[in-house]
C-alpha cells in the first residue's frame, strides 16, 4: 500500500478535528479519550486538566499513542502515531502552547483567549506534548 504524499499527510494533520489519545493503564487495557490536538511539525500538543487519569498515567509511563481518523474529510485516511509524552504545566508552561492549539479550533486570538479563560478557570490546564517515534499511515 502506498503512503499518502507528504502534502496529503500535512493537510490531514492540519485539518483533523480529534485525536484518540491512548496511555498505558497499570495492569489493564489502554486509557483512551478523544481530544483536540495540534501538530506543530515536531510535536503533538493536547490540552487537558492536570487531575485527569491520562495525565497521571503519563507521569508514570510516558509511552502513548494517538490515532487520527477524520471520516468527514472523505480522504479515507487514518494515522496511528506512537511516541513519548511529557506534561507541561499547570501554569505558565501550558499557556502559549494551549493558545496555539485552541486557535486551530476557535480561529481568532480573541476567541482563543476567551476559551482559554473558560477552560482554565481553576488554573489546572496542562499540555501533553508528544514526540512521535513511529507513524503508521493507512489509506482505506
């Protein structure tokens, strides 16, 4: 099976809406949840709250995977990415990457900052920053 071209891959990652993020639970199956994401060309960025299970499992075991499947694009693609994650924040380290991620979904600086203030009212937002180590592209 041929891989999608680099241009198609870049378009797919830029316009994908959700990523299923999986971390390794202790003595159980994976912890999987859908998240907004941003691919910045080097890392995947995912915003969440500091107290969620995904963050606790990542702090214990940094191995994680992401699956992006965007059936609305009709491209017939999905990608699974394996790598290691680190948790940035809460606090200042999470602000700038969170705003960049939110801008993908809210489009303007004003709307992005408003959304940030709403989701970070408890000052508990973190960024999961995942460095890809293996990419598995599939063309359906």
